[in-house]
């Protein structure tokens, strides 16, 4: 459910205090744990270090992000891959292709003798 319009958007007070009356260029990364804070127009241009549970991921705020939450841009789960036989075959083919291209790139450099 969206937040009531009479309440207005939620922005963490401490976070807003760090942004007000400062310029984005002079301020470095602003680390925050307030993932639930909405991005307001005053935050455009600032870089936030949004905590994902393990580390702070840098998020550069742009105009399109206004109204979204900071946590949306700092995923908490890392996608590794889907499992299964088909996925393993695809990865094996990709690895073989990389090895073949590396050998092809290496072969002409070795085969060409130096001219005197």
C-alpha cells in the first residue's frame, strides 16, 4: 500500500540533514542504512552508499529516481545462476569458446618470426 498523501513522503531526518545546504560536487559518498527513505528532489546529484546488509553500494541519484526508495537500488541478494544440466552445458560451451579465442589470438604472435 502506498503511503497516505496527507503524511507526505518519508525521508529519514538524519539523511536529509546531511544533504541540505551542501553541494553534490563537494560532498563525497554519504553512507546510510536508511533504505526505506524516499528519494527527494534535493538529493539529485549526490552519491549515497546504501547498505545492503554486508557493504555499502554506491548509488548516484538522478532525476528518474525521485519518488523511489534508496533500497531499490542496492540489492540485498546476489544472483549466482540457475542450476541444472542445460545451464552447465551452456557454461562449458562458453568456456571452450573463450579458450579457443585465446589460443587463436596467441598463435599468430608466436608464429611470426622476427625479421633481421
